[in-house]
C-alpha cells in the first residue's frame, strides 16, 4: 500500500472512530425513532469533519511557517536547558527555518476526507429537515 493510500485510509478510519464515539455518546443505540438516528448520524459526521478539517488547516499553517518562531524558541530552550552541551552548535533562526522547510508535509488528505464527511453531514441534515417538516 502506498503512503498516500495509507494517509487517506488513516484519515477515514479516524473520522469513523470519532463519528462512532459521538453517535454512541449521543445515544444512537437507544434512539426510538428514525429521526433521532439521522440527527445523531449527522452530529457524528459533522464533528469528524470539523476535527479533520482543523487538523488539515493547522498542518497547512505549519507548512506555511506560522509556527516556526515558536518551534525554534522551544527547541532552543530545550537544548539550552536539558541537552548535553558538548557537540551542540547553536543554529540561527534562518538556518532552522531552511532546514524545516526543505521537506513539507502533505496535509491535503485531511481536508479532502473532512470535505467528504461534511458533505455527508449536510446531506443527512437535509434528510432530517425534510423528514421533520413533513411529520
């Protein structure tokens, strides 16, 4: 299995686990009517979409360098405080930034899977609203 396929599979599995937990906590197994089941399904898929989308957007921000200064300061603080001093060469912020951005991480699979969960949630919301207004 390729790394890309594994990433998508991981994101889908994570979304399903989150959806299942939300549905279970909302009481999908004790629901008495179909309307409640659809509402709980919608809630679960929406929460998964928000979490996956948030991770995807934070990964994008990180790739663009939004957290570089914080990361540099924390790594420097760690090295100065706890690391062994022998053989440690202080790295400038510019060198650190170049080293970190030599290889960017892929994050789009989080956003695509989040979009799929969001579309599923919107469809279920439309079904819920059509069923509740017709009742």
